[in-house]
C-alpha cells in the first residue's frame, strides 16, 4: 500500500506537453509526492482517501492507486472526469458540509482547493474532522507571493492576473505560512515549495496569449536556465506555490 514511485507519478501529468506548457503542473506533482507519506497505514487494511475538489486531476488516486478513493466535488459534471473515473467513488457534496462521519479517512487531500473557497477555515476544519487520528491532510496552494506574470516584462503578452483568477475561480491570491498554521492549528509536518524564479518563466508563457509556435520558441530559449531551476529546486526554497502535510 505504498505511494506510486516518483517517476511513474510524474509520467501521469495530465498536460499533453508536460515539460513545457505543463511544467508547472509537474512541479506541483513533485512537491505533492515529496510531502505525501510513503504509507498511509502500517497495517494491511486498505487505506481510505477523501479527495476534495479533485474530480478532474485524480491526483489522490494516481498517488495511492491501491487505496479506496472517494472524490468529492460540488459540480456533478466532474463525476466521469479524471484518470480515476470508474475506480474512485464520486460524491457530489460541498466541502463545507462533508457527508461523512468523524475520522473515517486515512488521508484527505485539498489540492489547489482552499484558494477557491471563501470560508476556508470551515473547509479546513471539515477536512480535519473526517481524518482519523494519525491520518494526514495533504494540501497544495499558491503562496501570498504568487503573481502573474512573474516576469513583468511579459505583461503585454499575458492576460491580467485578475482575468486568470476569475477564470480559475480563485477568491484569494494565496497563503502565508502563518495563514496555513492558523487554518490547521499547527505547522505542517512536511512542506515543499514549487515554481521558483527560474521555472516561473515557463508558467508565464504557458498562460500567455502567444500561439503554440511562439511559446515553443521561448521555451527553447529559456530551457537551459529553466532546467537548472527545476533540477536544483529544494523543497525549503521560496516558491510561488506550496504543498504541505498536516498530521492529525
């Protein structure tokens, strides 16, 4: 019942161009893999995971394919989407009112979810409530330092960040470390940043107004520095986004 090896996990990046347009998502997957426990249980009982808001990505199922995964989303149209469709159990529900008893899951995931919820404190409390003692809550989210574009010189080629935040449904920019500590009552037992000052260029270009050919040219020009930024990135470094694990 161990988590998927890193290479196999990263190979399931849902973006078709995972080393260019989807490099930021690869960085996110690597950070999540770094903070996720190697095992969710020490016995032979099949672990149970609640994947909140993970209808499209199915990252919880990709991370722990042998677990029983329950995917919760407020949009019923997401029931048949994601790589775990047909294997994960889908429940249409609100993250603020989870229809489950206390302590029934070994892990609860909130991957890029909290920044979409106005009452994030209640969502965090609900996630903690349904996690068993000794279980974990796994989170990824932008930091308060997130901005778009990261490189201001690219602003004429990019939509305004307010357009992206509205399109993505974000209600806040991101979180400081003390904000997350407040939400979950303590610091995470593991944390890993992602998207640094070198890899952010690919993120800027991926969501720019440029066509595929021009994006490919910019990717090629920046590839050596971006590759260096990706390969040398340490989890404790400053990043535009962060993943963390909170033990119950």
